[in-house]
C-alpha cells in the first residue's frame, strides 16, 4: 500500500482531477499507518465533576455526539502516534515575494492522536500530526489548493479566516452554512484564489462546533510587494497564542450546554453563559520552552495570532518597544506601545528591533482571566517564552514593563488603529440592529441558558447548509427558526449595530468581508446621538464589543454568498451566537459548485452535533 503523499506545492495542472474519494480509496486512507509531515516547499477554578456527570458525559461522547471527536486513545508509546510540535515559526527569508501568481498545493490529514502541549497528555485533533498545524504561505493572487482527508470518527470542515472568497463562498468551510461536514474516511478539496489586493496575517481552523479548541488550527501568511509595510522589516516570525484545556472540548461543550452548567450548578439566573476556564496558555504550541532565536540588529515582524477559544492575551517583550503595523490584514500607521491586547481570532503585526544588549528576554502572553466568568485557581496566567539574540539562550531575568495591565478585555484604542491607506466608507443604504444575550429558555422551565442574536439561537444545519438552500431554491426569506438571515439581492452598504446585553466583551468575526468600525461605547446605541467616525476609521474582520456596550460597523454587501457573523468564543458560537448575511442570492445560483459538496450532504451519518435544544424550541427573529 502506497503511503499518503507528502504535502507539497505544485502546478494546478497536476491536480485537475481532485474530487471526493470514497469506497476503496477511503479504506486505504483509514488503513494508512505512517504519514510524512508536510514541508513548506518554499522553505476562577479547576473543574471537579461528580462521578455521575462524568459517566454521563463519557457515555454521550462514546455514542459520538461530539462532532469530530473520536474516543480511540492513541498509543503514546509510539512516536508515530504522537503530536509533533511545529517549529516553523521563523519564516524562510528565501520565500519569493512576487506579483506573479502560482498554485500552492497542500495535502492534509485530520486525525486524533495524543499530545501534551502543557505537559498533561490528552487526545488532540490535529492536521498532519502537527500542532499548531501547517503554515500556509502564499503571495497575493495565488491559487490555493488544500486537499483535506478526514481520519476522524466524525465530520469536520476547515475555514480560512479572513479570506474574502469572492465568487467561492462554497469554499469558506463553515459547517451548516457553506458546506456539510466532511464525512469520516473521505476528503474535501478546498480550491480558491487569494484576493490580489489582500495581504497580511491570517489563519485557518476547524469550523465545526468546538473542534479547533482541540488543536485543528494553523497560520496563513499572505505576502505582497504592494503591502504598505513591505520592506520596513528584515525577517518574519509567527507568534501563535492560544488557551488550552485538559479535557476534550466536546465533553466540556455538552456540560456547558446542560441545565447544570459548566460548574455543576444551575447558573441560569446567576451567571448566564459561564464558560469553562482553560487549564493553561500556550505560545507556539507550548506552555513553557517556546523560544525565538534571532539575529542582532535586525527588524523582526512578529505576526501575532490569537487562536484561542476564550482568552484575550496581553502580549509584550521585555525591554523591547513594539511598533504595531498591522491589524487583521490591514497595514497601519506605525504606533509604538509596550503591550498589545489581542482577543480571540484577531491578528496584529508588530516590529521589534534586536538592538538591546545581547542576551535572552522574556516574551510574555498574559491571559486576561479577569474576563472569565468562572475562575481556575490552578491556571498560571503568565505564559512565557524566550527571545534571544547575540548570545546563547538562557533563562531570562528581565522584568516586565512597569505600566499597569488594564483589567478589561478591549481592543487597542481606535485612535491607535489608523489604516496606512486611508479609506472612508461609502454612505450607508441599510441599517441592521442586532442584540446579543444569554437567556433562560422558557421551554426548558428556565433551567437551560442559550445564546441569542435578537430572538434567534443559531444551530448548525449539518445536512442542509443555508448556502445550498439558496443555490438550489433561489431567492428566499423563510428559514428554520434557528437561522437569523439578512437577505439582500442588490449591492447594499450595511450599518450593523450590535448591542451586548452580557457583562463580558465578545470578539465577533464577519466572514467574507473587511468592515469599518464606526464607533463603540457603553450602554445602548442611540441613533444620531452616539458618536460615529467616518474619517478613515479602523478596518478589520474581527472586532471586540465591550460588555454591556454597543459597536457599529459598516460593510459593503457585494460578495455573493452566505456569510456568518458570529462570536469567536467557541462556547458562545455553539450556544447560538451566530447570524448570517445572504448577499446577492441570484448570483449564488450561478456558482460553479463541485459536485462533491452536495454529495457529502447526503452522506451524513445522522444527528446534530450536540442537541442544545429540544425539538419544541423554536423562536423566530
């Protein structure tokens, strides 16, 4: 039996026949015993659960209720069945940055194997047995082809966070919206063009329930000689920040969505939406020992990515000023800071100069646990790495900056996030007002709390994605009661105001678009009174709305497809914090959708991910 091919890049004419593999080929995939790790060819408390609850969760998971969770335990004594910590965090300076497009081809295998990023061994869900997952490094305008083989016992999808997907909404990788889960033992080929005007720092991750919490994520770097900050630094390095749990996320999610809540008591009227606090934090896949061995007197672009599930981090490097030059793919006018707050799914680039006295310095990622609803007393919130230049690496004795860390989870002040290429938003043609909240459901007798956008708590349409509903049926405005969809069949400039009735901040991501942040504040938004900025406001794809506050964004709905707008705290999205924008549905019917997308929707083995509501729960918009 031939081994799975090594991940590589190649020309598009080598891969024109890629389609879904089933039958004997799927069996061959499942029988594969060895995988060659892909190389870049370009070179408030610990949870103690009573035995009955544990037994219930274990039985539920064994029955396969957690999408993408397999309970077969990897043989940790075999190195081939153990996660390899990815070390490709210093980018290869020989990568050719060019405006001439090419095709980048990767082959990935998603599977469950054991690993111990923080020293505690547990099953993980990973790509190509790497954690974090493989780097996708491309130029603007390149064609990207990623053939994903699913060796999990349940379905999965891969989302390309921040990619515009103009004309290829069906490749967005959003479970229940743009595709059905990739069935076990089968593959899905994601094929799309990187927008020629897009550059910067992005990432990819599983977009089925809370799967990415267990390890299915990795970085995307888009180079371009047209990027305004191109040439202002000498080298690139990735800094991936994430929180980490000792338990599989599907079990935690089952408990989180139960009437008992994550802390084993009915939190319905006291602490609604209380999430499981993490057990540790990681820098580049490690709780300790992450190191950056640099050269002296160079300017390094550190590409910060928060791939966590719950936690905002405060990032800094001892004795080094950070020049912030990018936010979510948008080049900024440089601003010097000591620390950068980065919420879940956001990205920043900072430039540091290695011109201090030679030696080792602490790299700090402080977990903002002040924003957790539940505490974990065993959590060490200060995650440390080591940055060294001009000397042999040693344990640093450097000290933190003396200025206080804010005790809140908010973005950088908008006056500091000024796009380098000024762009004022066009006039708005539609206003959409949405509130988000955690509510006790009447149908459950007030014992279960779900998350709501207006009066709708989203649930994934695993066998009938909303994009396919438009593709097959044309223009429509009637949807399942768990779907809140704003439909426009003309190009529209939308002002979306989100009001937060929860006491915590929330990171929200809009798929397929870059938006302007016009304003934010505490309390309730008041039209005509609440201040908005139209002069070159910040542009991003992921925002942070303050607790008990509001935020207004503006975007041009000119990208045909179904686009999710959701909280990126994994627990909250699964609890219902997601809505959709359906743009230009008449053009969706003209999509050239590969046949395997619809075929895989007929091959789902049954059941929702986690039944967060009973059949009788049905609330309209």
